[in-house]
C-alpha cells in the first residue's frame, strides 16, 4: 500500500549506482492539438538528473519539429522530490503528496507553465494485488527491477500555459507516472503505455509488452485499469493492435476487460506524434490520441518505448511499417 512517503526518494546508502527515480506529469489542450510532457529522471547515487519539457502540436517523425523542447541532461540531482527547483526553470512542489502537486516552469522564448494537479483518485500501484489483479502473479516485487516501485497518477490538471508568447488555459484529466529502482541504459524491453480520459468520471489505462518490428498486436498485459467515478478497477486482459508508420502509433484499436468482467472497446487516432528521446538510450514514440468509446471522445497519449539496440537491429523491418 502506498503512503505519502512514496512521493519521496527511495534510494538507500547501499542502492546500486544505476538507481533511477522518475516523475512524469502531462497536460493537453485538444482544441489546439497540443499536449505536453514534464519529465524528470534522477540518479541520486550519482548526484545527477535530466529533465525534459516537450510540447507537441503536429504529426511528424522528428522530435525536433515539435512546438517546444527543453531537454537538459546534466543537472544536479534534487535533494527531495517533495519540493525541488532545477536550473532549467522547473519547480515541482508536492502540496499534499500523492494528492496535489504544483508545477511551475519558466523556460526560454517566452514559455511558462503554471499547473495544478489534483489526483482525485490517488495513485494506482501496479505492485499492490489489492489494486492490480496481475501483481500477485509477477515474479518478484515488480514487472522488472527498474519498476521496483511504480504507480500511475490520473488527475485533474488546471492552470495556464504560455508557449512562445501565446497563452492557453489548461483544463483536462491526464495521466502520468512515477518509478524507482535500478535502471540500465541498455537492454530495456519494448512496451506500449497508453491511456485516454473522458473527464473526471472515466479514464482507461494499459501497459503492455510489444514487438513492433514483427507484429502490430499488443503483447502480454503488464498492468492497467479502468478509473470510473473515482474508483480503480484493475484490468485482467486486453486484446489490441496498433498501425504504425515507421515506429510511431497512428491508429490503435483495443478491447479491455476489468475485474468486474466489464468489457470496453476503444479506437484511437493520432492528433500529433513524434519520436521523443528524453534520454539517449531509449526512444519513446509518442502520439497524442483522440479516443472513441461508443461515440464518446476522449484524449490521452500512447507511448511506444524501445531501446536503441532493438531499433538498430530491426531498422529495416521498422522502416517498412
């Protein structure tokens, strides 16, 4: 069971050198085709961190074609994750850990973010069998060592985004996550991580294995949930496929079943896309998706993650997609 302390660093003096802790917050403005990602990967045993703020607004293969990017790889590791400021202009404060966060960012070229995150349902712990029906059958404490701890956070995001001098109001329900554990720079598995929200009353999320060079089908379900009327219902099975151009998701169809036996069928189309690489060892092929559920339209990201070795080894297969 998660406690407010799980919003803080988890390393100990004998943690391995490659211990990593991540925070991912996100927001979107669908009428402007905009979504944004605010990401931190800290390595407290080395005393360093990277931070990435990427704002997407178009369909492209290239990360560098997007609306705004501030990626900095060599920053001092914060002393705490409950209230930290970085030299890139990012300030994150856990006003109430696991419930309310404030994000302030003052970047370059007249760009600022001032956002409040209300986690109205609390976090979803993929390692807690009381929340995730698949947790008990996983070997060890988590899906892999990099996720010694991992939870998703779906919340109501409000505030203001000024992007290259143009101001937007933000009011959306969006999903981010947090992980901690030893994380290698090589050999990480391919995954699909996606979600869609239809307001405070309904969000779906799934995390699954993938082999995009060989199949459009989603692999084993790692974790997922339906968040309905403020309550989580873990997923028990999924069936889905994604059509990609090169490696980037352009169209996805999936059917999910939760612990109640309820079945939901979603279809999604990319509103914007790019190959996002917040740190060099991995590429996250990210699309902001418009999701259809029986005629109801929702929004959220699909992120297909791959390691550099896989991409290079299967480059010819991926180019034919």
